[in-house]
């Protein structure tokens, strides 16, 4: 899957009953804004070195991949479009827009979000999560949020339209207990009716950006932040407290049983009590994604697509790299 002159990276990974799905981006070096996304799949039981199957080819600027509890695939684009394999009543792609299912992949339908109410722009989708195929939240550049209720899209929050409020992550315990974080100083909770701003505790580190959300068993969440230093915030809709500060960037977080693992750019970090320590430092990490009993770490752009998987059940080789 190498192409001369193009940078390639995997920016999202999800695991379903039908295997591992991942989104690959390809773009001219230094111009990620021109990236076009495609979807690939590895069959259940695949090992490092196995070939991925191309299941969606599109000319849309895909940026986000999410798998619903029903195992439906959902994607979001920088041009305000949402595609899915779920039964939604939407139409197939038409005209110059292509969403072509390949190699036995599922059929896709596509919908376009309403223009935002602040600047009248088509939304640039940056995050997605839902409790079901008829309860889907979409976050976009500028801090706006949209909701699909199975019948229509509604804008449920007006951001200020700036990059500082761009929604980075959405996660929830239930339809009425959903959290979203924005790039700079944006921490939100949705109670099933509306989004509400939550105060961010403590003093942000220089250049701080909120990134990942981990759902904890006691129905609280852990939010990670990166800047000059890393920071963890823990809480729920009633409020958050600062859990700790650390001498490393904490870009993204994934729960693995009772463990929390972080994409820390210079490797993988893990929480031990209230201490965060680097546990792998022989590769770079950009994102962390929860699988089924394992965690996938995406790496920065390279001549070919690749990710790292940590699977503690594989005692012989718990850390492996897959290249495509």
C-alpha cells in the first residue's frame, strides 16, 4: 500500500465482530488537509503481517471512524458528510461523490450535516460517538455539536467557531451521560437534553489541549491533556478535579481492563496508582484506541500505514507492529 511521494498514516482503529477496521489517510507530504481517507479491514484472528482488505474507496475527505454498539461502521468527513453502513433511510452517494464498497464490504449511505449556525459553514467533522445507530453525536471544528436521532440531524451546541473549541473526543456511559472535550479549555456534558460547560480545575499547563476520554467503572471519566506537560482530570457531571501532572504529553487514552494506557508521542505511558510512567519508548504514538481486550496505537505519518497493538493475552509477543 505504498505510493511514491505520498505520506500515509492510520488515524483511527476500531474492532468489531468482523475483525479490525481502520481508516487510512494518504496525502502529499506536508499537506494533511488534502488527505483522502479509505477504510480497510483485517479478518478476526489476523496476525502481524497479514494483508488488510480495502472495503471502502471514496473521494471524500474522511477524518473520523466510529463503530456503533450494533457493529455498524460510521465515518465523518472534513466536508460535513456522514457515511454509515447502518439502516438510516439515507440515500447512496450520488453525482461526483463516490462511496464504493469493495471486496464484499457493506453498502454505504451518506448524509450531509446542516451548515453551522455561527458562520454558515459546512461542518468539518472531528469526533463521533453514540449509544446506538439512532443516537449519534458528532463534534466538529469550531466547537459545534450535532445529534442524529434516527430521523434527522440537529445542531445541539453552538461553539464559537474557532479552532480552540474544536471537539477532539466524544465518549459516554449512556445516552444521557455523554462527555466531549475541545482543544483548548472545552469540557462538556450532555444529559440527554442539552450540552453544558463544566469548569476545568487547576491551572492549565502552557499550550494545554484536552484530548482523550476514558470511561471508568464507577461511571466517572478520566480526561487527558497535553501541552508543555501532561495533565489528568477525573470527574463526572457534578464536577472534575485535577488527578495529576506529568512530565510528558498525554495525547490520547485507552482503558484496558483496570489499566489506563496513553499515547504519549514518545511512546506509550501507563497509570500506576497516581503515577504515570513510560512503558514503551521505541516508537512514536499519535492516538490510542480501545479494541476487544487490547489497545491499538497509531503512529505518525510514514511512507506506509502502520499501527502498534498491545495484546496482553498474547504472552509471547504482547506488543506487535502491523504494516500495510
